[in-house]
């Protein structure tokens, strides 16, 4: 039976599709950026004379990390290499008997689960890696903890190096806490939120067989879905993001909805005309960046990388504040913590998206490089994220960000 779609429903569907696009992120963040630059914000001001200084600092950090500027993508795979340990070589050895497609699927399983566990850890938690004796905190600690759980088969019903819907739904808080070495002396921010994301992931895998397969649904089956979307060996980066948002949107808790569709990392701000909605999709874009390398290993050429945006999180945003591109109008902003939905955080994140584009353009201009030679995903890695962490460590004990966020383990 054919179901008629009303004009209102069509309009809502178009709004959802728009809010899931990188164009919407830049347009809505651009509106807030212009609004702040016109001195309308009670929270922030921008100083656009600082781009040269900011670019110089980022270039200095980039050359320190990658002297020949041969920079890899900003993705979860970098965190698995922390300490110069050959964990990825170990993984490839474990996956050696698989076909290229099966190997890519296993890497998708790992990347998707690990990224969903990657929200801010807090500055007290650490992971002690038994094999190396390393004690790792923050994103690298979370990455290695999830990597070890994956290699031990903790996310798979059959104990293999993969993840599947059944096991993810059955995962308990005690199992996750054990894998992440959480106890009263080693607390991890938002562990319940992280567990809920993985359990919801299991449910979503079952609910979308056209994306994740109807036999043994798993995150890695997204590889086949994306291969079908490729043309002549090429795949647009935005197509990967679109698949991530379509397939995983229902895992996000307590978010805004349009026509029953969970919008995910989308928030409200009164300065935005029409619907007042500002999309960011930080974790989804971080995940998208992390899925590109396994696709490249399959021989796919990823096109239009710079259609995706910079990541509006506290390292990039902190860099913009610490280097003076953004300043706070009220010092209390730096003394209290703020919810992700607050105007302070929405504005900070929106400014970060636009400023990252402009920092990147200034960096390329100073280095005499094109966007193809130095795409945003490499500048983030080289780059702004690393520089944000470095300057935070120089300015504040424990390297904490300049603005504190009340995290539930699902956004940052």
C-alpha cells in the first residue's frame, strides 16, 4: 500500500537531511560566528587579528610532530599507536587469515566501538597497559583500553576480534568498568553513558539490517553498505558521514527530535533564525574520519575530504580561547561548568568550527600548500588538536580545558 507523505512531513524530512549535512554545520555555525563578531553575545568576543599568531603556533607544533609535514589523518588509529607501540601490527597479525573485506569489517568494528567510548575521561582516570607498563590517560588511555578489550573478544559473542549486536546489548557496567580498570581510586567520567551507547548500538544494528546486515548484525557490515555507494573506486567523505548519521542516530540519549528522528549532536540557540537549531555531529565526524583509512586500505579513493568540518570539542575550542581568537566577556564562564545544551557551550563550539576553517586556510597560506596537499583532517592531527592539548598543559594544571563541560560521556 502506498503511503502519501504530506507537505509538512516532506518539509520535516528535508530539515532532518539538511541538519545531517556538513553544509548545515558550517552555515548554522557561521550564523553564530557572525552574530558574535557583531558583538551580540553576552558570553564571547572574537579577535580576528590573531589568526597569524594562531597559525604560527599550529605550524610550530606540526613541524615538531611531523618535521616533513607528512601528516596522517586525525583519527582513532593515531591513538592506538600511542607510546610508539606496534599495536596495529599486532592487530593485523590477528586478522591475517581474513579476506581484505573481512579485515576492513573488523577494523570498522573496532573503530566504531572505540570512538563511541571516546568521550572525555576526566583528568583523574588512567589505564595501565599490562603488556607495556605504560600508564595512559584521556583519549589515548580510552583507545588502548578499548583496543585491548576488542583483542580479547569482549565485544563479540564468539570471542573473536569483532563486535556484534547480541554481545553489545548484553555488555554490563561491571564488564566495562573491569575492562577500563575503573574503581573508586580510578574514576571514569560518564561510564554509564558509555555503556548505554554500546547497548543502544547493539539495538540499532538489529533495527537497520539494510545497513548492518540481517545475519549477525555488526558495525563492520557498514563496509559493504559503503562499497555499494562507491563509484569507479571513489567514495565521497560526506557519504560516509551520511551513512554514520543514518545508521547510528538512534543511539544518542535524550536528544532533540524532528518527525520522530533523533537529531543527535544538534542543539538550540535563540540567535539562529527559523528553527533555532545548530548541528555539530562531533563524534560522528570523528568516527567518519576514523573509518576512512580501512576504506583506503581496500583501494577506495576518498574524495572531497574538506567538506567535513573541524571537530568542535574542547581541545580545538580550547586552542581558540588560549590563543586569543575567542575571549570570554564574563570571567565566571571560566569558573563554573556548563551543560552541553547551554548557550555558552553552543556558541563556543560554533565559533570553533568556523575558526578551524580559517586557521587551516592561514596555515596553508603560510606553508604554500593547497587544500588537497594539506586537508583539514591533517591540520587537525598535526595540528590544532595537538596544539590545543599542548597549550592547555602549559597554562593549566592537569592540562584541563579552559571551559568546563558537564559531560555524560556521549558528546566530548
